[in-house]
């Protein structure tokens, strides 16, 4: 991974939040109403919210460094059998398009993790579109978040150009900040990623291998659940330990080229994840195979099964 000279800092000044507004307009173009305004960011960070910016240096001495990424989240409550508990809800992570795939998203989340640990909080949650392979790779494979919560049309109709026209279904992921899984993924000696061959060798099945159209775009295929989804009281041993669910590797391109196909993918994966979650599966890993065609697969584990 190329590491340009970025620096991260915790944002606190009004003009820094105006820069965050500007960056949002660039990352999620098309609708002013989708921008979180600086006054709300300021109110939040004065009361436990955390906004961290990533800056790239200017081109020469007279040119000041500029904001190229940020992460923002706020304190929130979740409910447990022992009563309400504090968590951190991460609302937005964004990196300028010219600075992506250089590890900035990862660095921003790692800084957020450090700050939240210092607040004495043990859980960070956030949502993302489960069809976005890059986000899945970052959230699940690199950061070690897990997921067993599927929201249908979470935001209702979104108006920015990254989201308009497709129901806003979301995964809600949990990032257990003290867990061994997360500590390992964030350590300097991160684990070797497991690829498709590892999982297939361990007996995992792809329940929806996608097809490929003549224009190179993947289309959703028939779903084959390897257990009877109508029966709610199966014994644990009747569930395969690990299942693989395929998604497109470049969903933003599908949205650009063929909105109907993008909607088809949404409806297809809607029929898979909520059912697997109901039956006790948890998203524990993500496989991204570069190549032509690239392939992207979620890994879901049942019970104690993980690789
Ligand atoms: C999601 C986002 C913040 C990631 O930022 P980033 O700086 O590119 O993230 P990183 O470089 O740390 O990680 C991206 C990883 O995805 C990989 N990647 C790139 N394209 C991919 C694809 N199509 N599928 C899977 N992984 C992909 C990169 O190679 C990199 O992994 P690596 O470090 O193992 O090589 C950025 O893409 C973004 O701003 N997107 C638009 C807004 C958004 O979706 N925000 C999140 C929800 S609020």
C-alpha cells in the first residue's frame, strides 16, 4: 500500500467543520439535504461525538494542507437484558475520490477506535450498503467488524447520486473494540487474509454463484439454501458451518450502467441475508478476488465456526 504523507487530527474548530461539509458535497454529490451541517457536527463533538480529519500536505510551502478524508460518529445507546448501555454510533466515513485505496479509510477508523476506547466504550456500530464490495472489504475483512442485522430501506429515499433510485437497505455492523478479532486485525502484524480456496477447502459453499452478462456485468442467480429455511427449529449440526454469499465487485458501476440490474441485486440479496441472520449466521469475513472478472463474497459462520 502506498503511504503518502497524511496526518490525522481531531477536529474542533468551526472552519474545520466547514471543510467537512465541503468534502461531503464532493463525496455524496447531488443533494444538499444529505449534508450533515457544521453546526450539528460542532454540537455533537462538544458532547462526546468524535470527528477526525485526514489531511494531505499542500503542493508547496504557500499551499496549506487540505482535508481529504474524515470520520464522524456520536455517543448512542443500545439495549441489553441488563439495561441500556453506551456505544459509539459511527455515522459517516468518507475519503476524497483521488485519495482512495491508500489505506486512509482504515487509518481513520483505527483512530476512531483508539478514541472510543479512551472514552471507555466497548462497541462501535455503523451501517453500510451490503452491496458495496470495497466497504465490505474494509469493514469486515480489514477492520474485523461482524454483522447479523439487516435493515430494509433504512433511510427511506436517499437523494444523493450514490444512493438515489435503489432501496436504501443496510447492514448494521458491530465493532467490538476490545475483542481479540478486532485487536488482531488492527495490529501491525495483521493476519494473512483467507482467500476463496481456503474456504472452499474447508467445505464452504457459495449459495448464489453469480452469472456474467455479455457486457461483463454480473447478474444474480438462483439461491440454493443448504438447509430448509421454512423450519425454524433446526438442530445446530444441521446448519453448514460456513456459507458464502456472492455480491458484485463493482456495484457503483452497475448502478451507473443499468439501474434495473442494480435493483435486481438489491432484491436478490434481500432474500438471502435476513434469512441467514434469522437462522443464526453471522458475517465474519469477506473475500475480494481481484482479476477479470473480480469476485466478492461474504463469509457467514454458524455457531463457533470460523477460519
Ligand atoms: C469507503 C471509503 C471510505 C474507503 O476509503 P479508502 O481510503 O479507499 O479505504 P482503504 O484504502 O483503507 O480500504 C479500501 C480497501 O478496499 C480495497 N478495494 C478497492 N476496490 C475494491 C472492491 N471493488 N472490492 C473490494 N475491495 C476493494 C482496497 O484495495 C483497499 O484494501 P487493501 O488496503 O487491502 O488493498 C471510500 O471508498 C469512500 O469515501 N467511499 C464513498 C463514501 C462511503 O461509501 N462511505 C462509507 C459509508 S458512510
